[in-house]
C-alpha cells in the first residue's frame, strides 16, 4: 500500500482556475507532473509517491467531445499527443477538470473518462504507468486521485506550496475542530488547526533556534514534527536549549527534544533522529515534508536545502542569528528569517551561505580523515571560535520563523506581507525587510527549468 500526494505550486493556481471552468460549463486541461519517490515516510512508515505539477496544457476546442454544467468528455486521441511529450520529458501525464457546481467528488462520468485515459496511457506507454487526475472546485479546493492502471485509482492529498501553504484533504467534511486548540481558532478561524495538525514539518537543527521552534510547533498542534540533528548536548548548550537538563548532557539533541515534545500530553508524536542532513539515508525526511525549517549554522546543510526548496517546490524557512562583538561591546545583533523556494532569491544570491565553508563541512561530514589531513596541512582553517548566542535572541528568531509559517498558511499580514526575508536587528527599535535580487545567472533561483524537477540523478543535480 502506498500513499499519494500532489504538490501544486501556488503560482499555477490562476491557470488551474481559468482552465477548469468555462463559465458555468465544465472545462479542463492536460497536466504534466514530475515525481518524488519516498521509500519510507518517517511518520507513516509507508512508501509515498509525490507528483509535482509541472505544466498545465489547455485543451483545444478539438480535444473536447462534449461539455455541460455537469460533464466534460475529451478525446483520448488528443491525449496521445500529450503522452508523447510526457515520455520525452520524463513527466507523468494527467488530466484536470472543474466542477462549477461545486460537487466535491469525482462523478461516475469522471470514472469512465479517466479509466479510458488511463487505458490509452497503458496502451502507449506500457503497464504500471501512473496517471494523475485533478479536480478543481470554485472554492479553490483541489481533489486528486492517481490511477495506477485502468481499473485502479487511489485518492491523493494535495499540498499547495509557494507564497502560500495549504493542504486539501481527501475528506474535508470529516474534520473535527479540536477543543483544546479553541483559542487558536479564535485567532485564525475554523480549519486552521486541522491544517497545522496535519502539516509534515522537518526541523533541521535542534539547538538554540530549533528547540524553541519545535516547542511552538508541537504546542500549537503539529502532530508529527521530525527533528534531525547530528550533535549531542553539551554543558555550553544548556543556557539556550529548550527541553534539556543537566542529565541530558551527552545525549543526542534530537531525541531529547522529541521526548520533551512527546511529554506534553498533547498526542504529539515527534520523531528525533540523530544524524546529518548530508547523509543519503535522510533523503526521505526531506522529500516527505510539507515545510522544512533550517535551524542549523552549518553551511553545507544550508546549501543543500537551498537547492532542495527549488527542485522539490517545498518551502524552506531558513533561520540565522549573527552576533558580532567588538573590543568592548556588541557591534551588531541580527536575526534573520528567509523563505526559500521558487519566486524567492536563493541564499547564494543573498550572499548568506559560504560555498567554501560548505565544501569544507561536507568533507568533514563525509570523510573525517581527509578533512583532518587538510586541516593539518593548513588547506582548511578548521573549527574557529564558537558563535556568540543568547537565549532571548535565539528564541526571538525562532518566533519570527513560526510567524513566517503562519503567513504562509493564513496570509495574516495581508497582500503586502509576502516578503521573502525579514531581519530583526536587536540593537535598533524597528524590524527591517530587505530587498534581494536574483542573479540572472543563478543556476538555482533564476532557472525555472530546475523548479519542481523532483527526483533527478544525481540528487538535486549536484556533483559533489
Ligand atoms: Zn467531473
Ligand atoms: Zn540564486
């Protein structure tokens, strides 16, 4: 048994709505998807296929056999052309249509039409090929299912990502409001808690920013946060870590934090994993998440997540804190939250990540002996002093990141609130938003070709 999920970039929603309806009549489009394979979702333990919407190809008049307020029948013959393009570009084909009536289920006509399309796909491309069906409603809700052969289809959840983050559930009417989270409903309205509870959140780094953030996520309802960190707790961490005590010194940060969250009595099922993000073994953690928080000061992990956000169309919220001390006092204290993903300049364009340090860290993680050799020979500077940190600032930046998630989910800041980076300079009274430009030659954020590519070989098209 496998789970299915569709990733629909927010920037394609207007196209979906305009092609799915023809006034009061049903209309449609061909769709093409890229794929992300998850062998084992860390939360469900199940294999998952994610289909990332790549293209919407409007139907031609000649593709339509007939249409009305209640049905749309298309020619399987015109579908065969789309199949050709899908095969050429290694895309999964699909069909999108709308129900202007608002009827929130696939009809028996849909069953017949889509089975015929799935059959045409099998005849042209061979058995075992997936075909994705997307149903749009005037409310903006999307329903989906995946046909694995002409007789079998499975329901799929839909995750809208980009400037907004929203999940469309298979059975939206069955959702019950959780009484314990009533105060949050009073802030963000009905439906908000269910969205937050179901969100698959990966927190990379369980330190000064990752630990308060994880506490906020779990308390506000996120049911299964996944926390990844390679380090163990040291005495010098305790001044800023949430959920750790002196007894935890020497234990992995990630598992101690997860146990802390699971002890709230809120049915939290947090998963703490001691490990390095660069390890191939952790790719499923990345690929199964709905949103990722980067709470590490490690440049190599940051560089990987920087690419990941664009290749998989998933929001990465990157957090940083820089405190600079002069001879006698603090010169600068700046907290930063940057949202990465298509439409936002990446960390390389913002000069936030240092590729040289990233390479060194990657070497240290993957080949400690070679790293030690290079440090000895003076090719690499090595460790350096620990960064300055203070609990109120680390917590404050975590709060900024949590609010960035709220903005993605609710748009509470209004249309003017869609910014991709916020800075909090603790020594000045006002927060600042910063402009950043995409370098037109940037291979990540300027190249729409790599957006939403999903699985490619090598992973993220990176040659290490
Ligand atoms: Zn229909
Ligand atoms: Zn860039």
